C-alpha cells in the first residue's frame, strides 16, 4: 500500500508531501528527513509499549486496560493538585480533553510551550507580532534571518520547503537570490551555510536587539554595547542596511533567543524590531518551532480559557502566572502531588531536581515508546501515535491549523487515540468522584 501527501508530525514544519510505502519490507518513508523518518518508524518499532503497565512491589508489570485506567484515575482523584503535562506530539483534540480533565480535577495543565517557546508566546502578548504564513514567506522573502536557531539540525526541511531554496517573486533563482543571516553565539551547520554569521556573545541577544533598535531610531548605541555583545557598531549598521534594503525580510526566532538571558523580553524586543523595520520595508517574524504541535496547545488553551500555557485550576477558574504555575517551577517548589504526562519526553527538559521530585510522586504516563519517565511511572498507558495512527489537528510553525488523516488505525483494541484514552480516564475519574 502506498500513501501520498501524508503529513509528518515530526516537527513544526508539518511537511505534507511524505510518501509511505507499507508492505512486506516494513514501512518505507520517502521525502521525510531523518527526524520525520524516525517518527514514522515508531509505528513498527519493536520497542513500542503495547500493554498497559502498573507498578507493584517496585516493578512494572503488565495488566488489564481497565485496571490500569482505574489505578490512574484513582491517583488523579486522590491528588490535591495534580499536574497534567501535554506533550507536543499529540493532536489538539487530545489537548482539549486534557485541559477539561485538569479543570475538573482542579489541577494544573501545562505543555511543552512552557519549556520551549513559551517566552516567544509571552513576547507576542507584550508586543504583538507582524507575521505571515509559511507560503507568503516562501514566495516573497529575499532575506532570511535565523536568530538563535539551527534549522538544518532542528527542522531539516525548513530551508528547502519554506525559506531558502524555493523560487519566489523576487528570487527567481531560489537560494542564489536570497541573503541568509544567522545570529548565533555558536558556530553551527546553519551558520556555516549562511552569507553572514553574527557571532554575538552568549546571552546578549537583548543588548544586540536594543542596539539595533537605537540605530534604527537614528541614535548611537552606548559604546559598551560593542563590548557586551562582541559585535561592532559597524557590523550592526551593515546588518541593518541589509535588513532595510531587502524587499521582504523574515526573522525566524529559535529557542536560543527564548532561553537566553532576557527570555520573553528578548522575544518582545525582536517583535518590536520587526515592527520598526516595517517603516522601511516589509518584514515579518515567526518562531521556528522544532516541536510538532506546541502551537496547538497555545491556541486551544487560549481560545478555551484565555491563557496560552501553565493554567492553574486550583480555585475552580483558570489562573496564569508563568514562573509560578509552569511545570519546572511547580516541580522545583514541590507544589504538585501527582502527574499525568502525555507523550511528554519531559526528562529531556527538566533540571535534575525537578526530575527527582517527579520520581517521588505518583505518576501516570501515556506514551508510545519507553523513556525515563515511563520507567518511573506508577501506571503506563500505551500511547497512540497521533496524526499517524489517528486523525487530528496540528498547528504548523506559522500558526496555520493542519488536519491530518490517519494513515493506519490504532494498533490497540482498547483505545482509538490519545484523546480517547484521556476521555476514558476522565470518565473513570468522574465515576470515582460520584
Ligand atoms: S522537517 Fe519536520 S515535518 Fe518535515 S519531514 Fe522533517 S521532521 Fe517531518
């Protein structure tokens, strides 16, 4: 069986030209990068979690679906303040049910946004954003600035599908007519393939953006800006001239900007810089989301409850305070007493102290592939690979919603999707609380 134009849930690019051949030779994926290929190969992986597991006597053992659900629901109901963490590999429909479950339990619901591009989301709230769809940027841009991003490793097909190689309105010869600037303290494969590499000192994005804004206003930055950023005023002026002189420029913000000193203030300054550049030419900005559906949670939570991530329902209504109700802070302060992690791969994002605390509290994991979090869990529910084994909505890096059909059904009799699993858990929790 051959399936064409399949959407890849490997990262925020949501490439929609993947071909899947399913046959005796296994699953052959065409057009995808190695990240996408690895994602699809999970379907046939022999490491797949196929049976529900519960911890007894310190060991995880296989059990019946209903028993695992019952135990998971009991953990959530008995907790005073459970944390529900929605990973970025799940579809919006599952995120919506997770939010409703969190509201019902009076817990906290958070997502990958808070440990990845949350600061960029907060920057948008502060400054607004001049954005464009990936298609508009592809057709019109003749200048691309990667700021704190390394797309050749984190989103390998971004350049070929959306940014550098496609031919466009002012770029009839594709990449030959485009200018690429990479702003990154590190040398990376992306910086080596750029026309200019602005190698600023680590953690000085805020100072560089402030200096660029000052120059844009026709004033001279303080001389200390050179020493702090490691970039001369001359270089800054040269970069600004290129930016002002293009027909259509795009800045792609990577997690390097959000995670360096200044956090959401960096993103806010970047959005302001782009607003000011629009006095000279057309300029837009977007986040380079290397996680698949982080944008999905932001949109669903904002439209249902008004806040993009880190929602606390302890008082019966949603409260939002990044730094207090976000996962890392809650775990560091030991402020939750149980956790439900859905396709989270959370261990990759947590400081050691937070991971240690997670190991102390009752934990439920819904995951397709074993990871350190499933090994520490009290209950493991087999995960369905969303947007591959079930249909659902994903948000692309440019905040466009993309509906993905399933290419193969759920491999389980007891659940059709992660959304279905969370719904069943919700029903069990309601039954216990009757
Ligand atoms: S760039 Fe992202 S969406 Fe495209 S094939 Fe690779 S992992 Fe999948």
